[in-house]
C-alpha cells in the first residue's frame, strides 16, 4: 500500500540545492507548497520551478531568497515580483517543449509536488485539472510527493497514474481554487463579435481563459459541429458542449472529444469534467504539438498580445524588457492553425490599454520580446475590426493595422513608423 504521511513529514525529503517541480494552475498542491515554505530556515538554494500556479506562493517571499529561487516557465501575478526582487527567474520555453526539459535531463528534477484524486479500486489516481508537464516531472523526478484530495476531479486521458509511481501521499480535503472571469466589457464584446465572424461551422477551437474568449464563445450558439483542441479552457465551453455546438465530430485528432492539458474555472467546471469521458486531458507535448494541431481542418487559434507593431510583430510576454507572462502555447497554436487546411490564426486585443495608450504601435518597446513573428501572424482583431495580414506586404500591413487602431492614435502611429525608416 501507499505511504501516507503528514505534509511536514513529506517535505523533509526536500534538501538544500534541490530542484522542485510544482504541478500547475488550479492543481497546485497548496498544502505541500506551504509546508515546503515553512522550512525556509533550514533550506538553502532550492529551485522551485513551475508554470503559473493558483493560490499562495509563500516560497516566493523575497525574505526567503536564500532558501528558495523561483524559476517560472510562465509568470503568474503571484510570483511576478520575484524577477525584480532577485529571487526569481524566467525560462522562455514553448509549452509543447516544456516536458523535454525534464525528459532530456536539461533540468534534472529532485522532487515533484503533485495533486491527485483519491486512488480508485485498482490503485489509479488522476492528475485532475492539470497535466501539462507534470507527467514528465513524475517520470524523471527522484521523489514524487502527492497531495491526495477527494475534491480533485477524476479526469480521463494521460493523467491517470498508478499509486506505485508516487513515493509519499499526503491526505487533504480541500476545494480546488476557482478562477473567476469578469463579464466582458463593451469593447471585449465587440472584439468577440469580430472573432466569432471568422469562425466557420466544423472549425476546431483553441482559446485561453479570459473575457475575450468568453465574449467569443457567447457568440457561437448558432454554430454547428465545432471542436475543441486547446491547451486550456474554462466555463464558457460547457453550455456549447451541452447544446451540441461543440461535439468534436469533424476533428481529425481525438474526434468526439474535447482535448486539453489544463483547466481553470468555477466549481461547475470541475464538477462537469469529473469522470466525463468527453473531456480528454493529455500532456502538453501532445496537445501543443504543431504536427498534431495542424491535422485538424479549420483549426482556429485565438490568442492575445500586449502590443502589435505595424509590421505584424506580436509581443505577448513582456512590457518592454520587463517580463510579464511567458511564451506559453501561443506559437504552438499560431503555427498549427496556420498549417491547418482552412485554419485561421488570430491575435485579439483591445486597441488601447486602460490608460489609453495604443497597443498597435510603430515599433515594439525597447527590449520587448517577439513571441509571434511578422511571418507567422494572420489576423489581428481589435474593437475596430479585423486586419488580415497573411500574404500582405509591409505597406499593406501598415494600412490594415492603422485602420483597426484607436482613431485617436491612427495618424500619430502611422507618422511615427515612417519617421523610423
């Protein structure tokens, strides 16, 4: 049988100079994370690596910088401060390739902290709402510690692991963190309408979590036979599935299933995916693999950006040189959709920031990262319309992007670009 210990006992296996991987998003094992953080006086130079994790991140406290160093593969708001405080770093990596860092021993792992469902009668647990790179972490870490929780949904797909793959179990009974999404604004609804107009029946969708994706989904109720192949999704897809708008019947990859690698949303979402064979959770090196994504006809990738320059370069991970989020899966899906028969790659963003600064710019800020290159981008959408850049010259792109910029900025950004050249 598996060994059940307290959280405090389990994390004693973590030693100074270890590298620890934490399961991502809503599956972040809070009990184990907090117990590890409590050892800050004993531990030194422990590298804690993860994608975005929900909840508390006490180990990211700058006062504990001699004990823990955060290595983010995607920077969440709860650890963003570590980059300037000196107790954190960012590793740029496509989500499709993150598992390879562990499989190829580029980042050898000492400990993996995971969050699983209660073992079934056959001894199998589920990784629940987040698989991403956790399977690779389990396979390659020297020690695997699991927080086992009756409230973790049991999901189908890759994330089913036998209890013998886990070294230590810590019992808990905690609700999964919910991720609330604000109601779309008038601007986001306009953007959602334009994006929805690009989506044909029998398309397969990729989109993230947020107000713009929800605004898009709310406008798809009259569509037919849509599919879902996305790195993540939230509540917005549930009613479309229940009403047979999303059924996956015309997908090439995993037809008749909604494919994803992690989930964030309400308790309704977690209850819906529990033991639901329509929802298939797979590792990110499968879900985000360009060669797999492109096999779906009419693949539509909907992603956002911090700013887009007038040639079509997309910055999505930094504000100037200041890292803000990460590369994530944007390029995986932009490329996959581009290569799909009838596919569409879409960047959707409001025309201005909350402070009224244009997000369509003559040139990216100094130090800004290019996540999607000008050669990859197809459609850019704001509340002022759709700019189709694919196959267009730089001159044509400038006109198209100026036309969807905020009217207050159109003349100035057009003039500023030509002053640059």
